[in-house]
């Protein structure tokens, strides 16, 4: 447990800005060895850093057990769209790649030890009036008994 940080069962915060999906790493050969990398100018770096900063501002102790993760990714309506009501976004980026970027960032922030702790997850991507990522993490504290 971290000193000076509080233990909580629910953490919830919003990261402003356009959600960015985790891209595939690029590969290059150097000295006969394959090297994988992401270009330094890719927007994923800034997005993940903003998640780490927001998560760190929560000032909570690292969760060590099972967690449930709820994610809502909100994108602005396309300018050509006449429909301004909230609706599901069924186009790219893929939901699983958006989730991966958030989960990696939360691991880097120290909210939890490893994203393998996520045992339950609910995610959605929508068009809305604002863009951002709503993140809610719940510690799962009930025992599971198998007979």
C-alpha cells in the first residue's frame, strides 16, 4: 500500500480530448535483430500520458485484487452529420484497441499492478457533444465460492 494515498473501492475520472487507439508497433531490422517501435510523433503518446496524469491525480493506493473497468469513449459528431443526439459510433477506431491504450496507461500510472487484474469490463464508444474518455474502476471485493 502506498503511504499517504487512500484506499477506495471506486475510482472515476474523465480524460478530455479525442480518444486514441493503441496502434500496432512498427518493425525495423538493426544489426540483424528486429526492433519494434511506435513513432515518437504518434498521438498515442500524448493520450496515454494524459491518462497517466489524470489517474495519478486521484491519489489512491494501488489496487491489488480483481477489478471491474467501465470505459466510455466519446467522439464529436462528424461535421456533415445532421444528427446531434448521442449515438453509438460503429466506425473506427476499434473498441479493443481503445481499451488497450487505457489499460496500459492505468498500469503505468500505478492504479493497479497489472491489467490482468481486470476480470470484468464494460466499454462503449459514442458520438456526443464533447470528446473524451470516462474511466471508472471498481475493486471487486466479494469472495467467489465454487462447490
